[in-house]
């Protein structure tokens, strides 16, 4: 069986070969952790963004959207705390000259202990069969107990070091537990240093009047500085939310996992403004709703889990991640944070403007509290690609690569083929495309055998293929072939629109969220 690493490599190659994701400026050998989306990637990405946007602003009467600029007044980032505190702890290995995030090295160490425990449990479960009692095993097995104790020891030190911003202690953990560089295999580490992740540039033409500005490291602040504008012009009543999709930029220290960690990426964020004291209720509400949104994609419920934060950011009083099982383990794809009134209060202080809300029901003014849902477009894209990619062995002994993408997100919804390139079949096929193109992204293909054409569409995840043959000219029926089960059926041309719509409508996903 192929290792997870091999599968991930294949997935990256597939993304390139089929026009989903290319390294940025590839003809110049690329740019670290920057990627471009190709002709299929951009369609999938747009569909994903539409799925999120509509789930926010259509399904929730009290959520509206905005689109703020990437550039913002520099004081924004002073007020938000990013100038002073948006740092990652970095460490270098002196032999390999590679740079790592110290916190990530320790998280990986913790994951190794968890893996060891899981392996023992899996072995025992197999041995004892139905009689296996996992709790008892965890409480009594010496090897599990030993690994759990080590794990808990490291975890306790790690959390304390993070909360105290104790960089020397982070290094001490790395040294004490023999963390080696995966490349050089040595423990020859530098000290841990803080590194600010914001990119900066200058605005203005003359050197003496130029102003240092930042490329936003999160889209959230564009929402906070527009809170009053939206609340007033939209006559919004608390609770309400503001949603936004846009680019964010972070000078990530380590960027080795394809589009999982990029220096330019896209976020879909929603800030939900609530009464102080009600934030935990809304935190729970959005946690559950966001998980439903993910699960509605049908990638497998078992691939998601919540992971509560060990260290709360300076602005938060509760935070959890939705993690997804990628080929390199469970990783964060979305964060849900209870941000208190930190941001609005801080902007009020720095700007000198009154950002309070008058609550007519309470007859009282207050600074709203905020629940944030923050999801990465690119990480979600990766999770969808990873879960959809399959190398399938067919009954015929042949194999095929198929992307079992959620049909509503597939880049192309239907491919239309003439069986042969003559006898009026191309014209008939094109006339079907002309009818369908107003509602669905379709493609026309007349090259190679039908089997090869099916394979090409399977590899890009097209849910439906439509073949026009000689009989079509007589009975106005076509052969429809379905991607996942390869089933074929004969259907009248006039029913195609309905048939495709039934499969690819985003409504199918929305219904699962609201049910
Ligand atoms: P990590 O701990 O992995 O660096 P984070 O906790 O800093 O992530 P947030 O600040 O909570 O991430 O950002 C919200 C979301 O934005 C993340 O869940 C992720 O999907 C996305 N995101 C953050 N950084 C990146 C990045 N460098 N590349 C791609 N997506 C990112």
C-alpha cells in the first residue's frame, strides 16, 4: 500500500497535471510558499467560496457581507496587537541550516506520543476482539501509561512556556526530549527567537512622506473598522454578523506543505457581534453550525474533529479549531474564536471614535462581544482534493484516477461528447452545450475514444458525461454516465437540465446544514 507521503506527492502532481494548482512564477523556478490556481482550480475555488458565502449571507438573515481593501491604516495593526504580538517562535538547525517553528516541533513530538498510544490500542483491540475495553487498557497497560505520562509532562511544560512567552523553555523542551532535525538528524539547535509574520511595504511617492503599511495578515480587521458603517447603514440589530472573503499575507517561517501553509492565501471570515455575557452561547452555536457546513460536503464525518487551543490568543476567551484529517495528519482548517470586545474596544481607544452600540431592548450602551469563524480557502481546497482523490481498481482489472469531488463544487459540471467526429454528431453535441451553458460550466470533447474521454473527466472530477450517438439524431436521447459509480443511462435531451441541476445544486448542501 502506498504511504501517506506518497499519496500526498501524487496529489500535488495531480493538481499540477490537471490544471488545479501551479507553483507561482514557475518558469523562474517558483516562489516559496506561493501558488497559482489553474483553469480547474479557480473554478473549484470559486464554487467553494460561493458555498461559504451563500451559507453565511443567504441562510442567515442577520449576516451581511463586505469587501474591504488589503491595505489599511497602519494604526489598525497597532490597535489589533499585530505589530507587537503577531510572532512565531523560530529555531534553526545549525547543520542543515533549516528553519523551523519551535511550537510546531513540539506539537509534532506530542503527536508522536499520541501515535504510540494509538498503536498499542489498535494492537490490543485486534487481539481482544469484542471483549476489548479501551478505558481499562488505557488505565492499566504499562507502555500506554508511560507514554501518556511523558506526553502530559511535555504538554504541561509546553502550555506554560507558550503562556509565559518563555522562549528558553521552548528550546529546553526540544533539547530535553531529543528532538532532532529531520534533515540533518542532529540536535544542534540555535536559540528560539520571535519573528513577526507581517509583510510591510511603503505607501506614497516621496521617501520622506512615505508611510510604512502592512499587507493584512487577517481579513478580520477590515470588518472591525467597518463595524459602525455596516451597523448604521444596514440598521443592524445585535446579534448580527459581517462576512468577508479576501486575501491575507503572512511571512510564514516554514512553508513545506503545499497550499496548507502559504505566504499569500485567502480567508473566509465572519465576525458575529453579540451582547456581552452571551458570547459562550453563540460560540457553541457557531461551532456546531460550522461543523455542519463542513460535514455537508460529504467527505466523511470521521475526518473532522475539534481541537481546543492550548494557548489563547491575546484577544480570546475561548477558541477551538476544526481539524481535518489530511495525508499528514489532523490539521487546522478553521478557527472559531470568542474574541471578547478586544478589537472594537481597542479601535475605539486608538481612533478616539465612539464604537458603542445602543441596545434598545436593554436600554443600554455597550461594546459588543465577537464570535469569529475564520476558515482558509486554500486549506479547505486541499482537504477537499485530498479526500476526493482516489486510485480505483476496476472490476475489469484496469485502474482509474477519479476525483470524487462534491458535485456542487466540481470545476466542470458536465462534459459533452459526440461519439464520432462526423455524421452531424458534433453539431448535435454542441447544440446541447449551447442550451446548458447558461446554467452550468460545461466542456466539449471530441478527441480520443469515449473511454479515454471518461478518464480525463474523472481526473478533474466532472460528475456527468453526456454522449451523443447516431440514435440521438432519431430519438433525441443521449447516454448519461455518472462519475462515481460509472452507471450509464439513456435520457431525453430535454431532461438534462433537470438531471444535472438535481446533482450539482448547492441547495443539496444547504439543506443538510439547516435540517
Ligand atoms: P496555524 O496555527 O496553522 O499557523 P493559525 O492558527 O495562525 O494557523 P488563524 O490565524 O486562526 O490560523 O487563521 C484562520 C485560518 O486561516 C486557518 O484556520 C487557516 O485555514 C487559514 N490560514 C492561516 N494561515 C495560513 C497560511 N499560511 N496558509 C494558508 N491558510 C492559512
